[in-house]
C-alpha cells in the first residue's frame, strides 16, 4: 500500500514538473510563432499588377509602373529596328502582343510554374509564346547579362518573318532570325554588335562559299538542313552576310534589301534578284571578306529609335484581372486545367470580367464543349461589345455546331462583326472566305476576303492556298496556277505543299461552270472529289507547324554496276580551288576506285569525294603518308590538308584535288 502511494506521488511530481516546464517554455514558443508568422506572410505577399498600353503591346507587371514602361518602350524600340531592317514587315496580326513582366524570380515562377524559384537553379530570362490568335512574352525583369533577352528577340524575329514574307530563301530566313541576337538598347538608341564570334571564327579559318552558291540555294539545296546543324559554313556565311547587308551604308542608302525582298516574293529567280539588288556578286564577295577580316570592327548604331511610346496612363489591375491574364498565358502553353481553375476563380471574385469570360470560351472551344464556349463568349460580348476577338470565337462555335453541308448564318454574322471591329485580324477574314466560297453567288466576296487575309499575313501559305482555290473556282486559271505554284515552292509545311500540288493537278482538266457541273452525272471513279457546291469546309483554329522542308532533297543515285563518274573537272561548278586543314573522321572506300571522306575542323565538317584514288596527288611533309595500296585503312584519324573544287547536285561538298598529310 505504501509502495503504491509512493508510486502515485512520483507520477504526480513528474507531471507537475512537465506542466511547469511547458508553462515556462510557452512564452518562448509564442514568441517564435510571432516571428515565423510575419515571415510566412511576407513570402506569400503578392504585389499588385500594373497595366500600360502602347501602340503594339499590352504590358502588365508586378514591378510597378516604372518596370512596365521600361519593357513597353524596349519592345516598341525592337519593333522599330525590325521595321528599319525588314522592309514592309508585318509586326502584328492585328492583336497587340501581351507582355507579362515579373519583377523577380519568385514572381516569374508564378507565371511559368515549370521554372520554380531556386537559388541553385537558373530560370530563363523569358519565354516567347504564340498561339492561334494571341502572342505572349513572359519576362523576368531582374535577369542579368549583356544579351539577356536574345532568345526572345530571336523568336520574335522568326515570328515576324513568318507573318510577313513568303518564298524566302534559306540564307535570308536564317540570317534574319539570328541577326538580332546581339542587339542591345540604351538611352541613345539601339546597337547591333559585331556578328557572333563563332561565325566569324568559322569564316575566318575556312574559305567562303561563292555567293552565287549561298544566294542561289533554295529549300531543295543540299546546303539547306532545317533539322541539322547550323554550324556549317553555309549557315555562318548566311548570318554574317545578312548583317553586312543591313548595316553597310551603301546597301542601306540604295534600299538593296527592300528591292531584293520585293523581287523574290514576287517570284523572281533568286540569283537575278540578288544581282539586281546587290550588284556585282564578285565585288560583294570581296566586301564581305574584308568585313569578316576586320576583327575589331565597330558595331552598328541605329541611333534614336523614336520618341517614347509609353505615354498612356497606367492602370492598377485587380487581382482577378491579373490572374485571368496569367491563366490565358498558361492556356497557350497547354496547361488547360490550371488555366480553367484560375479563370473560374477570377470570375467568382469578379463576375463582370470580360477577359476571363472570353478566355474561358476558348478553353471550352478547345475541349469541344460548344454550349459552354458559346455561353462564355456571349457573356464576354455583353460585357465588352467592342472586342472583335470575342465575335471571332462565336463564329468558330457556330461553325462547329452547324450540320455538315450547311453554311451557318450565325457564323457569317459573327465573323463579319469581328472584321468590322478589327479589320487588321487576318484569321477572321480567312474564316469568312471559307464560308463565302461554297456558294457561287458569294465567290467574289470570298476572293476579296481571302485576298485581304493574305495581304495581312503574306507569309501564311493556308491563306494564299485558299485564294488560289477560289480563283480556280471562278475560272481564273492563270492567277490560280501562279498563286498555287508560289505556295508550293515556298511552303515549309509539307501538308500545305501537297495541297498546292493537288490543286494544280486538278487544274489540268477542263472545269465546267458550277451550275452545269451540278447537273452532270458524276464519273464512276471520281479522282479526289471537291466538296459539293453548298458543302461547308471545316474551319480549324490555325496552329503554327514546326518548320519543315516542303520536299526532301532527292537521294543521290548510286549504280554499283555502272562505270565510275566522270573526272572531277567535269563535275566541278567552280574552277577555284579551296583547301582546308583538319582531321579525317570518316572514310568510305566501298566503291573502288572512288573514295568518300569527312574532313572536320572545329565546327566545320566537309564531305569530300574523289572519282579515282589512283589519280590523286598525295603529298607529305615527312614519310608518314600511307601508300595507296593501304590508303583507306590508314586514313581515318589523320591530320591532312585537302584541296578541292566545290560541286553541285551531289551528296558531297567537293571533289578532292590533292591530299597533304600533316603529321602522324
């Protein structure tokens, strides 16, 4: 009994001590909680977003008015540089580009969740994203570096090229896409630094390709490799040549680039267009060579790029507005569920937000939830009846809801409202052309709408293909054939090139007027029938395909039973002999006496061929050269100087004249 009492007393003493200890520690714990709570609140604090509008941009930033104006002015100045160096370029599709400028890494992570903020992991300086209708640029304002936004400038330039021009040769496409990577801005204007040092090194150490090779290369050329390495002499020379042409005083005074681009987009052959615009190509080659060898040459100053374009009054966005804007950006990048959650929350907090309603309309349209999409677009139209993009969305919904073979009046009405509110928006004109085209009485209106769309986006092959289709329907065969041929030759998307080929093939047979054709019996096995006169072609929101060659270069033919090719002097297209020092990385001697090898030097790789090994001149500074009887087996990995002629229409770059071994 006494032992039991002692046990309970000991237990009570322990609990009492623990209780007293807890009371003693509570003030400290409460103090620690008070210290942690403000820290947590500080981390979760989200700065409000400010919006300003310029001529071409809608800028939103959580870094305040100063940050928003800074980037609005920077990108307006970038467009001025584009306009001064890209003659007659279209810098907009009719909708302002939207900038989301995050003031630091934590804010940027909210806009681009794939790149969370971390002190041990770098975030990109920004992202350039284009969708079927809108373009967004996300910016991290505190990113550092001299050419910190060069990736965005690069993608923006490619977007402007695609919008503005068709039938561009590869050297122009590559040159313009890359030249703005070294662009910087300051209070005095814009400055274009010297070309990329890697390109200059490549061209300084290797012989330049003749300019008629570079300027005459089309998308069938073996030098054009859209999916391959861009470190070849052809691409390096293309980039440096373009920068020389847009900065040389004589070329800029004579508007050489404007005359050249006008000629080639009108269908003039590449080399005649170049000679007419740039003059003597031999002289241009000499000037380019001197430009490359001027190692410490100055950059090019564009000077003042114009008055500031950010004078519009700033506007503080509500939390719902900024969330709706970020949600739209997420939707363009394929994060549909995240976008929907943010948009629905924005509408709960601000039911009269037209932007959120419109954005949700496009989300539901993508899911083919047509009733919900129509409801959101109608609400957006009630809240903001002056936004043409909302009526464009309503038109797309009406087309999807229509029965097959029906031209829905609601769609025509919606698209007509869209172009009335925003006549610079090409997709709405294209959609109208597709709706007008099935009926003979509206063919003239269809052609006018297609021409308007193609004029607004000259680089869009689909728009010009629709124009050719309507011209063919109207009996304008020559115009249709010319338009379709231009589409076929300039298309970077194989599907569009194939459509143009099919259209041209259909033009070879006589076409009856629609009224007669409708009454005529159909052939037993009609080839590729066109839709009936009143059928409705399916409209789709256009998405930009990845650039692909319209047609792959034909594979070189090899006939093992035939005699060896003619002597190298007969296949050479230039008498000039080039030479390069490098290492032989690959050797093929499977068709003796021919030999095919790859010579590598730094980033350059040349494929070189010889018709007859026995005829080659093989030299050596010592006795380390292998004999011809064991030549191929010992050639791989050797350091050599090879002299060669350039050739065309071959799978190799040149014909070997002689080989000099440089060492073991």
